[in-house]
């Protein structure tokens, strides 16, 4: 048993910072981290979106994370790098206010800080004005 809270993001200096959720067992008051067993990039939600969407991913180990959004032609329109992101589930918001309607791709790359293992996945996102 226990209460399960999944992590997310919170505003920090105008950007979103990651945090990992904790599980607290009310009987013992012991906290432990929720650590996924593999790298997963979930489909953004909502999709199609206007103008904002949520990108959710899981990393199984502390990693340097690079979130990149690009057009069908490969033009990068957004790029953010976070260092030493803890293992767990994380959320990144993407705002398409400055971009025209169309198909975009989001690639998340996570490089383990301990062993250098690289995980990467790409999703298709549709911005509709």
C-alpha cells in the first residue's frame, strides 16, 4: 500500500524545473523514489494542440536530458538541455505561440551521467491554429 504521487514540473525563473515525486508509506513515514525501469517518451497531450502541449517522459537513471523540437524539414525551433536530471517521470511544457500550424517533432535524448548510456525517442506533434 501507500500513496503514489507522480512528478511534474514547477515554474523556476520563468522556465520549468523537474522534480521527482515521492511515495510515502503512512505506516512507516518512509519515503522512496519512484524509479522507472526503462526510458519512455509518451505522446504529447493534447495532440493536436493550440498553443500549448505537455511532453512527458521517464528516465531510469540520473541523466543529462536534451529536449528538441523541429519541423518536418529538420529546422530546430526549440532546444532545452537539463543536466543531472534525477531518475523518474518528468514533464516539459511546449508553447507553440510563435510558430505556424503544422507538424512538429519532439526528440528527447537522455544520456546517463553514471554510465553514459544513451536513450532517445521522437514523437510527432500537430499544432493547429
